[in-house]
C-alpha cells in the first residue's frame, strides 16, 4: 500500500472514509445521535477545498482506492482528518499518515503541530509522540453538539 497526495476529485471517497471511521471508532465515546449528525452522507463542498489547499495524504488499498487519510492544515499547523476504514484498522496506516504529515510540516518549517483528538484516538496519537495538553469541549456545528476532545501537541525535531 502506498501513500500519496489526494486530489480534489477523491473528496467523496475521503469523506466516506471519515464517516466510516467515526461511526466505527467513536461509538463508545459519543452518543449515536451525535455520531449520526456528525457523519452525514452529504459532503460539505468545503471538504473538497481542504484537499486542494493543504497537503492531504491518502494510502491506497489493494484496489488502488484510498483506505486511510490525513492532512496538515497549513493555516493552523494542525493534524486533521486522520481516518482509516474499519477493515484496515490496526495495520499501521494511520501511523504512516502521521509520519508523512510530520515530514511535510518539518519541510515547511513548522516547529510544532497540534491536534484535537477524540477520546478513543488519544493513545494512538500518544504512541506517535503527541502529548496531552488538556481536555476540552469542541462545539461542532455539524454534530450539533459539544464533542469531548483531547487537545494534543508535538514538538518537531529536525
């Protein structure tokens, strides 16, 4: 499986990966109604713009279609949308995405990265060097709820 940059034409596939990962991975962290609202089938057009404007990585599966995603938000210096299809979880794909984002960030001169993790993914990010800064409540317009989040950061080394 290879890692590469996504193109805007793949936005719907990436949105689907996001939705499936949230529905599977967050079921013990958030109520069903919140997850349903947070993962609508209709993709906001702004998501396509995110892919065009940022280094947005995907890993292709055996059928050469994306199975894992993640990107570096250039405006905020944050790690975003690290998601893996449930059937590919545990194969190291999320870690590969994180490493690609870190490499990209270093090349662009970032000294630190931040992220907001769901409670279920906090230990994953800790394994990749992120440290917990604080727990917070994130007001999600899409989910129509405040989501419990773990604010995390990492200092990048040369």
